[in-house]
């Protein structure tokens, strides 16, 4: 299958009933050669999840949801080319790694672009839409976590305006395992 020309896609929020497409793209992402660096779940674990999991995941980040927003790039015919999700982290809570959240912020997760679309500007377009939603939702900054060995992702995040904060986040995977926090201030 050949990709259509850049710009021949629509960037939009997902709808709750699109859970099958969400599941398909997530499973595709988990088969990427760098998935072990990019995601905190494996293909086998995700593939074994019941449909109810995917339905809840889609509903929680769909258009109209307030705690998260999943953005996709879609070509005519309905295939999703890429995605990212912005999770809202409220001030006064703790994040997934146990760190205190000082201010209302977004946390970008689940970034994936199909290989044939990498380098086309699609990743930046997804980030632009995710950031637009974050700023419109009153978030003060947006952050993401990236593995130090995932240089491709770090390059894409820098192009989207993110910079290292200097904070490292330990991973549950074992001693010495950590990731880097990148941030973008409003």
C-alpha cells in the first residue's frame, strides 16, 4: 500500500464508537521495532484485552471527554495513520510514576505514526492538534516521557517544540531503567 500525499488526511478527535480502529492502531504500534522503548505494554498483553477495555479506552479519550483527548490522522476510507493522546494531570495529584503534579498539565502518551508516514510532517500535525486541545482546556504545560535510547522519538518531539526538563523518571522495569521528561510551556 502506498501512502497518499502529505496533507491528504484529516486530523481530528476520536469518537467513542471507534474503539475497533483504536485497537487496530495500538496493536500495530506495539509491533513496531522500537515498541519496547516507546510503550509500557507489550503486544501480547494488549491483544489479550477484552473488547470492553478498548471500548472504555476510546470513550475516556473521545470527543467530549474532559480528562483526556485522543487525536488521530485519518485518510479518506477511514484508515488511521497516526495518533497521540493527551491526558490531563490535575494539580495536587500524583502522576503515574508517583511524582507530585504541581500544576494542571497535559501528559502526551501513545504517540505512533505508521512507518510509511514518518518524516511527512504528520507527527507535528498530530502534536499541533493535541496542543491546541490542551491550551483550550486551560492546561499550563504539556509533557511527555521518552526513553533515552529512542532518538527518533526525541527528534520528533523537539520538532514539535518540546525540550528536556532535566527530570528523569524511573521505570518499574528494573534498577537503572529510566526515561526523560520533555516539556512544552504554554
